[in-house]
């Protein structure tokens, strides 16, 4: 079977395994994994997965969105570790998810409207799998996170393209609706983006960040055009530049492999972003859509921790339990501010609401700050 | 690393001691200053330190809300706090790995700003507020009657956001950075369990709590705390300060109740008030602090003395009269307040005043009646606003290293 062999290889060569060996491009090898395609009928209220189990190996899900909302499909290992996902499946479209699964207990999830925990189903994979060594678990973490980045950047380009198209068409209402959604994919992987020095400010600089004489480009420039000037007739060039910059950064992001320590620091960095920019409403000062960015930062942080989870389980199970509880607690606290498929505007939250959210982020950030030293093994 | 050890080293090795891993020591005239030998206050004892301890010069007071519903998590945190507090009051870092001794990949266990500083007489005093005794942790039956919420006093302009709290810590030290360091590290240890509700910095103690201390001045320029309860007055302390067996629940026996009031002073109008009127309002002379009926600071005020026109020398509305034990059924307080200046307000006025702290055996018989009288009649009210209020039950001291804050309360 493919999976154990692959894992053994990873164990032997540790972090040096080239990314080409990982699951996303392994569709041609599907026969070795056992089952054929498993169909998923997704609607706005239902997620019908044709089979609840599979043999270990490559599993292919064919996801058809028969609802009216854009949906996503995920396969989770325990602790919501994302094993594979397809983002941004528009109504009427079908997409495939090819995922490498070792024996174990999983969950599938459709997320109509792309929000919340989604509609979950149990998914059991049988077969044998060699236990991973600690180094292999860490190598696997970087691989898993790389896959996450890839899925997010794909959606980032798609949604930024839609946003830019709407801006250039002069459709200000549609542009406003797409603005926080496109930013969601950006905010989930911001620590990766930030590693490319000058591109990050070109895409995401806030007006307050600018030096005297510096040209302002990116999301927030268009945000001001939409919400303050209420005129996007001159925003076309900025929009085009944004898409170019996003595509450039995505190309670069997909060549980067983050080390386990970088993953840990990234998960902390995302929460710092929340604590410094989103709680205060500084991020989206014109649109007040900060809670979209807030949620995305937390999701990105959780994805990085989830990738590290197997290694952390071995090193400090109590910490994993604490992190699970506190992520759940943040999610519950943030959930109070849902508004339909989106979020309430930052300027409608009371000081007490913001204090409660700030407490939650502090409570989560302290244990997360311990993860880097653990995975560094010191 | 032990902070005090660093100091000792620096003292011995003179200027050259500021090598890697140590921190340069404050110096006067190029000579390192060794701390005085008496810069450490014992954290353990029959009473909590920081009550009758000779008042230090600096304060960082903090009130927390408990945000967990998990009693075990709260008790765990109190245990961690106690360990850190015991270390910090000895001049050590908050955790055993300290500010620089841990993994390079991990955030330092101690925040580091007190490296190289002496213990500076740091005391950390804990109190539990009335709100802690609701249904969350099953403490209703343990709530002392004396911990009844303070009433609203006439003229109060209390801001709830800077009032109350489930737990408070009073950090006092002779170095402001040492006090701030202690509160910062406790707040950090408490993340996820407690959340800082409000905090207040103070400087320039406004009371003496020992006869060895000179009486300091508050920001009105008057000596404050002349008639305070003092550490040496042991029988008065037993009557007025310490909770006795039978006063209430056992866990508070040997403890004391703390009232805090942030009192904003209307500085600019006060400064335009004539010396005569200032002294009349206070009832003491501004230079020496003597009661207007006497000559020396420690002369007992004589409220019966009348002046030329037959008017009482100490006015019926003078602060010293209204607050005096003889006018309040003998009620006395151990005051331990500090001046504060929080910069200036948007109108260019000094945002300043007195952060009043008073300890007592039972607020219902001490602070409440005295403040009721002051709030109604004190002429000083024209120049002050009470903007924050707190009440906390401070249990007795910890006897040994295996004891921890709140153990008898949560037992």
C-alpha cells in the first residue's frame, strides 16, 4: 500500500523529503488505495457522503455543490487537523478532493456559506499504518501545512479575481461583499505572506502604515475608495496591481516550506495580529469588517497547530488538551457575533464584547507561545 | 538568576561587574549602589505583608475579573501566583527559569525588567471582592457579612469600569519598576483564568503606617495620615484592624478588609483657594500639620475650642473633625493610600488625586459610617470626586511555603 511506504520514506529522510512526494498529485495512483471515487452531494443544509469508510491510501471525493451558497469540503483528522480540503466550490459546480489517508478515524465536513464547523460526518479508514517517529511527525507537519497553504492560496487568487472584476465593473455593492471574503484567505496565511518583504505592504498596507510620499496600493486603498469615496471608477489600476501582487506572492508562498518552529511561531503570530489589529478595529478602519479577518487569523493559527498536533500529542498531551479547549472557547466567543453568513461590524460591538474577545485571545496565546520550544525539542 | 545576587556581585566587582548576563546597576557618582540590607519583606507570616508594613513609596494596584468557570483552574492559578509572589518578594524572577535561563525558542518565563533591581521592599497583598462570592465557585456560604457591597454615598461619581473586581493584588515597593514587574508577571500567569479589570499606579505614600515614618503630604499639599493606625499600636490594631475569631467565617480570622477609593482632586480650583480657606477646610495648618486647635502635628485636635467670634476653631465641616475617631464612635482605619497623576485630561487639567486604601476589621462599622458623614458634610467635597471604589477581603498571612493564597477559602 502506498501510505505506509510513503511514510517510511519520510521517516528515513526526515525533512529532506521533496514536496513532490506528497498527496495532492497522487491521483494516478488511486487504484493502489482501494476504493473508487466517493460522491458528496452538498447542499445548503445537507452533506451526503456516499460512503462512511474506506481502505487506507488515496481516497477521492467528488463534491457536487447542489445548494445556493458557495461551499467547502474538508477531511479532518482528530483535533480538526485538515487532511485535505477544497475551497470555494460555487453553486452548480463539482470539484474533486484527492487525499492520502492512513488507517484511523476522520470526519468529513461540508461548509455551506464557508462558515462555522460545517456539516460533519464520521469517516473510518481501515488498514495498517506504521506509527510515525517523532521526526517523521514533524516532517509531516510541514507537509500538511504546505498543503493548507496551497488550498488557501488557490482560493485567494479565485476570490481576489472576483473582487477585482467587480471593482473594475464598477459594481460597488458586490465589491464590498467580496472584500472581506477575499481577505479571509489572505489573513489565514498571513505569516507566510509576510515573509516576502515588500509584497505584503503592497497588498495589505493600511493608510496609517504609510511613510510620507509612499504610494498606497492594495486592499485597503480600494476599501477606502468603496466605503469613504464611495467611488471605484478610478480604482481599476489599483485593482489590477492587487491581483498581480497577489499572484506573485502566491507563487512564492507555494515554494516555501515552513519549519515546525516557524509553524509554531506563525500560529502565535496570527493571534498577535488579532490582539493588535483586529480587536482594535485598526485593520479595516473604513469597512469595519475586522471580524472576518479575526476569524481567518484564528483559523489559520489553528491550522498550523493542527499540522503539529501529532508531534505535540506525543510531547505534551496536556498542552494539546488546553489548546483544544481554548480554540473552542475562542470560537464560541466569536460565534456570538455572527451575522448571517458573515460577521457583525466591528463598530457595532461594545467595549465589553471586545474585552471578552481580548481575554479569549490572551488565554489562547499564552499556551500557544509554549509550542515553539516544544517542537524545537529544547 | 537571583536578582539580589546580581546586585551583590556588582557591588563587589564595582563598575566592571556589568558583564554579559548581568545588568548595569544604577550608580551615583560612578559608584555602584548596594541595596540597603533591609530591602526584603518576608512574604510569609501571621499577617499578609503590605498592611502594617511601613508604607513603601510606590504602588501598582490591580483588580481582576475571574473569567474561567473552572474552580480547579482558579485554584491552580492561585497556587502558581503564590509561588511567583514568594519568589518576586525575595527579589527573584517570577519562575525558576527566569528571564534568560529558558529555551531560546520559548518566551522567557520572567519578563525581565526587574533584572538587576533589588527586592525594594516589595509586598504583594491579595484580596477577594464581593463579586467572587456569587454562584460560580460555590462560595456563597463563605461570604463574610462584612463584605457587603459598599453603599452609594452622596456625590459619588463612580465609574464601574475602574471599580470592584473579583480579586485584587496590592503591589507596593520602593522602586516603581519592581511593583509594575510583579503585577505584570502575575497578570501573565493568570491569562485565561483572570482578566485585568483595572489597575492603578501610585507614588508618594500618603500615609505613615509606622511611628518610624515621617508623615508625607498628599497632592493638596497637606500632611496626610497623622492620626493613622500604626504598626506599633498593637492593641488598637487588634480592635480596629484585624478580624477576630467569631467576627465572621474562619477563613478571614486574622485578615483585614480593604477599601479602595480613587479620589480625583480638582487641582486647579484648589490651587486658587486661599491658604486660610484651605486650612479651614482641612482643619490643620498647612506648614506643620498641626490641628488648628493646637501647635504640633501630633497634638490631639480639640474640637471644643472656640475662637474670637465664638465659632469653633476647627470648623464643624472641617475634614479632620468629620473623619476623627472621636466623632465616629471611635472608628479608626489603617490608611495606606498613594498619590496618583494619570497625566492630564483633555482640558489641560492635571488628572490627579489620591488613591485611597484603608484596612479595617469591619467596613460596616468603620469606613461606611465615616465616609457617609464625610460625603454629606465635608467641605473638601467641593474639590474632590470619588471615581472608583473597591472592597476586598484580605485573608491572614501564609504560614509556610506549602500554603497558598485562597487555600482556606476554597478548601
